[in-house]
C-alpha cells in the first residue's frame, strides 16, 4: 500500500538530492562539451575534402546507429583492454559527449543549411574570410533555427543520464535505488525521483523559452524564410 510518509521522506532524502545535483552538472558539462564537437563535425560533413566528409559521416553513422548503453559499456570495460582506463565519471562524460555530439551535429547542419547561400557568397564577395563569414553571417541566422531543437536535446539529455547508472555513476536514479533499499518502498522512491526529473525539465523549459525569445528578437524571418528553415531542419532530422 502507498505510504505518504515514505514518499515525503524520499523528497528530502540527502542521497536523492545529491543524485539530482549529479544529474544536473553531468548534463550541463556533457552539453557544453558536445556542442563545440558537433559544430566541428557539421563543418566536416560540409567539407569539400572527401576524407574529412567520410570520417565525420562514419562517426555520425556509428554514434547514431548504436545504443548509448552499449557505447558506455564499451568505453568503460573495453578501453581498459586497449590500455586506456577511465574512471566512471570520465567514461560517462566521454560516452555522453560522443553520442550527443553526433545528434547535435545534424541540428547544426540543418541550421547552417537554412541560411540562404547567397548571403555567404555576398559576404565573400565583400572580402570576408571564410571563418568570419561563418561567425558573422551564417551562425547568427542559423541560431534561430538551432535553438529550439538544441533546447529539446538538453531536455532529453537530462533523462538520458539515467543510463550512466549502468557503469556505477551515482546520478539521480542510482541514488534513488540506494535510498529505496532502506525501506523497500520502490514506488514511492521512483515517484519522488520522477518529480525531480519533472522539476528539472520544467525549469529548463522556461529557460529554453527565454532563449528562443532572446535569439529571435529583432529577427523576423518572414513566411518564406521560416518555411525554408523548418524544411531544412525536418529534412535532416528524418535522415
């Protein structure tokens, strides 16, 4: 039978609170490291150098085509057999970053493709070097189409971190499992953990909406531009 006393005790249990904090910083650090890697991968896939396109394409294919759970186990237990031993936190971050970067790279690529090529050509005609064209002309416009899916990816990553418990990282879910062992109130403990995840994703949802307004302020795309951006994003998401 449901126990409200056990449920409320789980809500302020120090073990679960520490696990929630681990989930937050693990998600934040993973996203912060994955995003620059995703930009490099997206640029690699758009490169005119065939080997670069092949390597980055293979990386995206591999990371998106295999389960994150399997990748984490291989990184944590397989790499030591090659002489590279990682701690649980390092292995978790490595797996999350490599996996997330593959998905984020497609979001970045969709954003870049949504910017009309004529604008880049016009900037180069004015004498801008390629790196400046990308930073000043392409990225500010691409951000408007990238921010919503990037925000959704962060939201999903908050929940995906539960998988790192398989290599003994003590995030929210694993800490909850430890806490449950004191009184075996599994339903109450998992419900409390679910509320923590709901609270974290709700707060992030507010932040995401603020970012979308901030990035889109003063940049009206018009109906044609908006459709073109959405079309590019949907095309790459379905590949």
